[in-house]
C-alpha cells in the first residue's frame, strides 16, 4: 500500500515529517518499508498485515496518525443535492444471494460528461502509482484509496431493462471483463447481472459491455458489501486479483457503503458535472450487529507488563474509533467500529492499547518457568531417535501435511479427508501417511544427481474416526543406493530390506523398547505400496506398529526410481510410550575371547533371527555374541535346505576360559540347534 503524505494531511496534521511519521507507524505495527520523495510530496510504502484492511486507505492511516500524535481528525463534508421526485431513480435492484451480498447501494448520476480528470485528481492518483483513465473511473479509484471501499460505475443505458440482480452465476455463463478476457463463470461465483447477463464479477472486476465510455451520460454507481470468502473464491478461481478484491476479501467496512457512495457521487459531479437522480437505493439484505467487548484493565498489565491508567486507555480506544458502552470499577465495555474487522476479543483491545503506548515501553523480563531444563514427556527419547538416525547417515525431511488422494491410495494409506480450500487442486487431501512426502523428497534428491540417500521424517498424520479428524505422530524412513561400507560378508553392497530392518531394530534399542520383531503380512491389504515378498509388519511387544519393505514397481515407475527404494513407517507414539527399559553398562573386557564356528544345514525357510534366539535363550553367561558368517546354497546342498556358518564368541568377565569350559558351552549350543531346530552338522 502506497500512501501520499500530502494526501494524509487532508485529514490530519501530525506535525511530524514524513520520515518521523513513518517511524511512528512502524513502531505501532503498521510497517513502512520506504519513504520516497515524489515532486513536493513523500510516498510512504506500507507493508500491511492481512488483518488490517482498514489501513488500506488514506483515511484509515490518517485515523491511526491522529491516535498516535493526538492531532485532530477531520473529513471533508459531503453535500449532495438530490431530485425530489422518486421517479428520477428508475433503476431496480434485487439481491438474490443475501448470504454473499449483505448490502447493496447505488446512485444514478444523470448528465455527466466523460473526459480527462482535472490535474488535482490525476496527480493524487499518479503519486501512488495509479494511471488516470477518465474522470468517472478516476473518481471511483480516488474514493477506493481515500476510504478503502471499492466502487464500480456502470453505463446505465447499457444495463438491460435498467435492472441489477445480485445472484450466483448460472452454468455456462461467461463475461468479458474490463481487461478484455472472456471468463467462464461457475455457479458458486457471485455475479452482478442486469436482466439478461452478468455485467461484473462481484467484488473483483466489471464487465466490458457496461463500462464507462466517452458516450456515457448516465452513470450507475455501485457500492456494496460482499462476503470476503465469496470474493476470495472468485479471484482465485478466475486468477484475477485486483485492488477491489484485495480489500473485499480481507473484510470491507459494512457502514462505509453509503459514505463511500455519496463521497464518490460528490466527486463525480464536481469533475464531470451532472446531477443526482433522487435518493439512493440501499438494500440491507443481512444486517450486521456491532461487536461488544469487555476489557478488564488488569488484563493489560498481565499480558503486556504495561501500567496504563484507565483514562489513558479510554483516550486511546476512543481515538481509534471504539465506542464506550459501560464502565465499572476495573473494567469497561466497548463497541468495535465496523471498520475494525480484526477486533473481536479482549486481547485485541489490549493489543490496541499496547500499540499506541509503544511496544518499546514493555519491560524486559525473563518469563517464569518452574520446569526449566526439563524435557516434555517423550521429548528425550524423540531427540535420542533423531540423533541415532543422524549418526547412521540419515537426513531429516519435512514435507507438507497434504498430498494427492491417488498417491495416498498407491501407498496403501486411507483417503477421504479432503481440504475445502486447497492451495493446489492436485494435492487436496490431508495425509494419512508420511510416505508420499518422503518418496517425493527421495525423487527430488535423485533428480539433482544423488546416488545414495537416507531420509527420515517425523510428523503428524490424520484419519477420520466417528466423523472427526484425529491426528497421530509417525516416523518414516527411506533409503536407497549403497549401504554402509561393508555388509555381513565384509563386502560393499546395496541398501536392502535387511539394512532397513536393522535400522528399525536399532531405533527400538535406542528407545529401550524390547519385543521387536518383523512378521509376514496377514492379508493382501498390508502389502499395498510394497513389492510382494519384500514387505513385513513391524511388531513391538506383539503389537503391530508399522510396515517396512521395498516400494512397489508401480510407485517406482511413478517416481522414476532407477534403483530399489526401501521405506518403513511406524507409529511414533507406540515407540515412545510405555515403560522404558534401563541401559545396561559393563566394563571393557580384560580377558581374551575364544571363537568357535558352527556349520550346519538348516531349513531354508528358517530365519537367522530364530537361530540366534534359540542360542541366546540358553542363557550361557560366557556367550558374548552370535554372528552370521556365511550362507551357502548349491548343488551339494539338499533341496529345501541351506548351509549356515555361525561364529560364536565366548568370554568370561573374571578369568580366561579353559578349553574344557569352552567345549562344554559349545556342546550345549550344538545340541540345542540339532534338537530344537533340526540342524544337521556338516
């Protein structure tokens, strides 16, 4: 928003230079990015937040300047001479969509002469970057920048049957807007129509067929209040963002409709001649009641630390346009002005007082916090999980909470939580899984030349339960490319199902949650998004908490993966919940270990985890480690079997083991493998 300092001085004399006033504005929350000389004037370039539509005009800024400096605020008197006979206003107005147009007012000016604007008007507009068009259109733009309320002027003689109907567009209707583009309208968009066709997109832009031209003598002047959501929808759907839509979609002043209309009519008569044909047509389709807010004066000190006397509070709020309704000891009640659509609760009033007193006056104190230095429940283990993943070569990814429904379905996640107003129509659902975002991040890394990637993400997912949206936290992992420098055979290899399983198992160890296991999927639904035969269900204490495996061929083709990608997703709450185990520490060994190998035939379907568990269940205190040394299958191995070589470490904490002691422990292991697992020694 660009504002002219000379223009502001039409309403307030702040007795400050342009740069000093800019500093006061910025300190009060209305940031001024730059002050630029323009001829004998200065232009203030404001960077306003979206909750302050009242400041998108010169009079709104003048109101703020008056409150900041104590200078009186004034506005030029509006005087209109109207024809006495009602027949002089032959237009008819119908508001058929009162939920989208709460108020519609209009005046008819007859005998106007369209031509160039006078110098003062053209100069005012040029100072803030507006091009002069003609005296009628320039008058509407002037009032837009003066009072912040958009208006539109129609050529009255080009309106069919002299009628205006405010309604939703009909299927198949189109309009040629003032920029010369033919635009298709949908039934959820609000249109201003005559008896036959749309003549404007409500709150956005007028139509070319009813625009003001050199032949215009009767000007139908419109001033209305449109629902912000309706204007925002129209502007976004049509890709047409204008100065009018910018103000309407943030919230126009309901009570400014008539004032802006009369002010504009006055200027049109001044610069183009003509006369007002009778009184205005003013239809209030949906009345609006003022917002009453209670303010406890002690609340100001509680929230800001400022000690502001009640008299000073009343002075500030009155200057800002608030109306005192009632006052009692320690509290007061105020009516918010219609132009302050951002003020609705007590904290808003406290902010208004703090802005005017000055944020720099707020005392600097340390906040009181009894729990300083403590982690919230689960945070310590959450931080430990992150650190563990970072040390294993993972990088953290952060993706959006929405994605496309078909991608969710492709990963096997439920769909159905649609976003009413998505930023991108192709990504219109809340995510029920972290995998779509993580796979997208993997694909992006590959496109930029990465060959190896390890990514993880911790985030919220959403699901429908009994008609309500519930959220939970999950952890997802993805890896592809080369694995760690060596695999269990001492050779470099690629990432695999087993390396991912090892990462998940390590995370369970970090969280000190026993009972980790990976089982086969119970049904086909659990394999969606994964390659058959390379997918497992993550179990923790006999409860399923997630899945892991290689992504399906369909997903790999969708993301153009050239190498296998393995992913896992598990419920973080389940990993962090429950009783924590205790970390066990032992001193470094002082005595040598003794290694023994076992080479035996096992059933080919028997996993190594079961072999390892059978050995460790013996509870031999001197057995320090069970390692897989080799796996062999071939012509010499019986069908349905495979040869497995195990490497066992024996060590005592208080002595060097003798050969007889090692032989005794090793014999127990061999007997157990043969008896329990049907192993045959080679």
